[in-house]
């Protein structure tokens, strides 16, 4: 039997079954039952009529002129969000999932300039406002795949939107980007907007902005609340991948803005106060537990972009800065600072280093410039015996790990005390003024490798032979016996 014959036979069987079912049920019908069905048909017809009327009502916008719809929606958006939209293509009307208009390739105009190019915009309108164009009531707007252009003149574009009335309408932005440019129109950085929402919270009686973002491939979330009467802006920043949370209060009553922020990093709490005057941002930062122990002062100039941070402390924990899970180490690994437009300097002075009695008077100097990161001219004293200075350094990431390469110069101020500390035999105690060497350090593995050592400006082959297979590990550095024996072997090799 062919496939076509089999198909025909199946259809015939189905048809017989349907006919048999109808005959059995129609024979059971009585006259009274027919009356009930007729009565029910009136109800059904009424529902059908109402449904047709409802659908017809929903289709009313399709009879309006495109120019009139576009004009009315523009006015409605300008009134509710203070945003001047331009629809570059036709507005399409859709019923599902609820009445809304869609436009491709629209834009937002601010001060006669395009501030955003939008791939698609969806404008949802209330069901009770479809009959007349003038009664259109927008209750939600969704922007998709938009590119925003911001600079020092309009950097507060998103916070200004919070000043509008969101009690009857929400604004959402999805899968978009913010390009921040300098005065030369060069891109400083790009902020990716995965999801952003403006809405009104009736419980708190204020507008709220919630957003999920990425910057330099680093995810973070932001919450902003605007107290318009008090002229205060509350923000909360979460960077979960480095366990950092920042809560901020910003006052914008006067020309010179000011604010304060609380930072929580790995359960360590600290605070900062700041002020903003045109392009200049100044702040001071301190540890909440003891303001005298931990104090930073910084300046950020946005035109041109330049920043500097200076800090003074009685004691500093270096592991907080460059430890395995430290905030700076984690940020460096993301390579977010490898940007040629960044110019950043960090200088920290500390009298003591935590968990290290021998090293004092640390002067940490770091610089990010032209996409390169270094700690040149960083100095630390080993007791009162020597001064160690780092030069020609470079911090970089390789295979997901953080490294420091550079050179070190040691100026010995009291060689006698060094020999006493090392218990060096007297016949090997030669006078030494300087020691120079190159090194490589792994922050993750806490391993340092030394090479090309020079004593008093001279290269000693025997000394470098001793160092050829030596790797200083943190455990070994903590072992005084190991350290003393290693250094004494080098001194013996140098003395001949």
C-alpha cells in the first residue's frame, strides 16, 4: 500500500468516528434542551459583540494620521520625562501584549544636539485613552540598543531625568551604552547599560533609578533616589565581585556641590567627604575606626582628565592594597586601567608597615599614564640601616595573574648594623655602599626572583651564580635563619 492510500484511509476513519459521535449526541437532544441552547446563544452573541467592540476600540489608533500620532507622543514624552524625541521612521501600532507604538532609529535631542541614537523605542499607552489622540496617556517607555553620548557638559543627564514625575509612567533602557568623551571628543570609557529603570516608589514618595551595568568588563549595580525638596541625591553602588559597597549622600543646593560617602569593603568600613566645583572634584578619605590612622586627600580634574591621591598614615597594611584578594589587585587584574586616556597618581606615606617591624617610613608612589602602571620612586627604609628605592617598574597581568617587574637600588647607611643582624663572620665584612638588582614579583604566588645583582656598581659573577636558582617565597622571608644564611652566602661570594 502506498503512502497516499494510507493517508486517505486514515482520513476516512477519522470522518466516520466524528459522524458516529455526532449521531449519538444529537439523538439525545430534546426540545427543551434546544430552548436552553437558544437562550445561551443570546449570551454568547452578546459576548461576541462586546469582544468585537473592544477589539474595534483597540484598533482606533490605526485610523489616526501618522503625523498627528507622532506629534502627540513627542509632546507626551517631553511633558512626562523632559526628553525631546525624534522619530526617524514610521510609528507602528501593536495590540499585544498591550497597546503600544514601536519606532526604529529614533533619537533624543538635548540643547540642539543628538545625545542618543536609539535602535528601537516602545511606547505603551493606557487602555482608556485610545479614542482621541489628545487623550493618549503614556504609562511606560522602553529604549533598546541605544548609544548615549556624554561629556563634562551633560554628564548629569541620567540623574536629571529623576526630577520628572514617574508616578504614572516608567522609563526603561535595555542593552545600551554610554560613551563618556573628553573636551577633544575622545572616548574616555564606555559604560554598558544592561538594564536601567526609572520609577516612582509610593512607600518612600520619591523617584528611584535602578541599573545593572558594566564598565571595563566589570559588572556593578547602582541605585539612585532623588529627594527634590531637600536637594539631596542618595546613591548605592554594589561591586559584588570585589565585595565593595558604597552609599553616598549628595547635596546640590549651591553652586559648589558637596557630599559624603560610606564604603564597606570586606567588612572594613571607611568614609569620605567631598566637594565639586565645575570640573574639579576634591575629597578626603578616612578609616571610621580611627580618622588619624588613615587619611587620604585627592583631586580629580575632568578637563583635562587628571587625578591625584595623597595619603598619610601611622601604619599601613600593604596586603589591603596588593594582597591576593585586595581591591586594587583585583581591579588591576581586570585591566580596566590599561587606558591611554587615564592619568592617575597615587602617593601614600606611612610610618610603619603592619606585620613588619623591620621596614619603616614607606613612601609608595604609583602612576597610571599612557596605559602603563608603575610604582617608580617608591621608597622604604630597613630599620636605620638602608634605604630601598624601586625604579623602572611595570605592573602587568599575564595569564590572569598579577606581576611586578623592575629594578631596586639599596643605599646602605649603616653596614655595621646589617652585619650584626646577619651575624656575618668578621673576615667577610667588607664595606658596601650600594646594591642594585633586577627582580620579578608574583602577587598571586607571593614569589620574588632576583637577577643581575651589582654591588657598588660592579657586577660579580660569583654573586649572581649564587642567586641563579634562588626564589624568595613569603614563607622563606619570614624564616630569619633562611634569609640570614642566604645573604651571608652572597656576602662570602662577593668577598672572595
